[in-house]
C-alpha cells in the first residue's frame, strides 16, 4: 500500500467517527431542546489526534482498536548516511509473518527485472521480504479512465450492452482497469492509435496498454500503485526513414545539452517549465513507461549496439568473429536470428537499487582483507 491510499483510508475511518459524534450531539440537543453549537459538536481533535497517533506510533487504525490495526506502517527515516536515507525512501515490505521459513515469497521473480533491486535486501529474518525499488522504477499515481472509454466509443468500440456474441464471435474484448467495457472488431488499429496517443502525450504516460492476441483481449490500466520503468522506444514504422532504430536522435541530445546551460542560469522551478529535460523525452515519445504486465507483450533489446547488429542481420550480413584476446569485452549472447525489437533498455545497470549501484566493481570477487 502507498502513502496516499493508507492516509485516505485512515481519514475515512476518522471522519465517519466525527460525523457519528456530531449526529449523537444533534440528537441530544433536539431531545433536551438546547441550541446546538457546532464548535462543541464537531470534534476536530478526533481527526487531528487520530492522524497524529497513527503517524507517531505506526499502528495504522483507530486508537481503541490497536490490536486489530497494522503495526509498523510509519517508520522514522534513517539518517545514517545520505545513501541510506535515499534507500529507506524506496523500501517495500511484504506483509508475511517473519517466522515462517517459506522460501517462495523470498525468492527473486523474473518479472522483478528492472523494478526491484536483486542485491539490496536485509540478511536474516526479513531476507527477501523487505525489498528496494530499482533506480528507474516509478509508481503510478493514477489517472481518470472515463476519457479513454469515451474516446474508444468514438473509435467504433461497441459497448458491452449492445454486444451480440453470435454476430461477432471473434471480436476482441476491451477491458479498462479490469472492467469489461466493450468489444472492437479491428483491435490492431485501436492498439496502434492508443499507443501513438500515449507517445504524443495525448493520454497520460503512465497508462499501460496490453494486447493479448491469443485470448483476444485488450487491457488498459490507468489505476494508481502499479510499478513501471522507462525504456527507449524503437521506431518500427515501415514508412519512417530510421525504421529499426531508436526514436532518440541528435536533435533530442542537442536540446538536453541546452538544458545544461539553462541549469546555471535558471532556478529549478523555471528550468522545469522552460527546459526540455526528462519530461521532454517522455512527451516526444522517446522514452516510454512500461509496467510489469505490458513488459510481457514487448521485445526489449539490451543495448543500442545490439540493435545495430540486429539490423545488419536483417539486411543479410553475417556477424564478424569476436576478438578472443580482449578479456574486458562484454560477453554477448550470440543469436543469428533477427528479431523485431520494440524497446531498448536505457542501461543494464538500472536493475540495481540506490545502495547496490554505488558499490565499485560489483561484478568482481571480494578482495582478501
């Protein structure tokens, strides 16, 4: 659970209590024929005290029901070093009993790649249950889904109420946040339209679009609390002149270099408005946020160099033999098959978290001491 929903839930509980107290007070006033005074009836201290108690003790819930509430939700930020403070801010916790010696929830899963740090976890009891987010990992804040549904209805999506399964048995089902909203007869066109809208920043960058061709489903998620990570987009438009290459080009790099000069002159607030920056890359469709479920439907290449090799293979060239004498050369997986790549990793080291990424020579053995 994230801070927002936790505080919202706590506020809801406390506000219900305030309204209940007010109702009782008003009833008493009516019965005793007294003039009601809102200052006395509306106990604002219930809200303030409840929120303060939860944040101070970490027992999330009402004070009277302390036994049933979750413990240790709010923690004191560790100020041991600068890196440990940053690391503490990106820590996640799995609410499973620490005493059980179950291995499954502690193990690293394949879908954690790029989202959870593989190295940074405490030893002992909480090993693998307390995780840390990777450097580029981002958690969605949620956007409204109604405009997307309305747009798809304009784009020939048939609403679920008018759907007749006998007429179109092969139509693709469209889900928005897990709710079946309608069907579409030309899913390829719809998916391409939605993707180009996201890359042109017409819909929020954190909306994830998942097309499951086998099950004939198109799922759209706009809710809060999904973990995603940024990737470079590979241009796969056959009409464009740099098809098969990154969308990132010299012009984008030039704009980023102009930001360096602006950085010296402008304060951070103005720089955010006038500069190009990371938001500019997202806006111009160079970088795309992909969540764990959408990652299943795309092809990611490790480095831009591998992308070039893949292009050469598709053109029919053969790969040169690797130089065996260079021990520092990166070991590549040799594939003679050329794929159609859709995305490219920003950098392989981005799978690590805050603390693991500042270890020097993490790929070497520890020296004797």
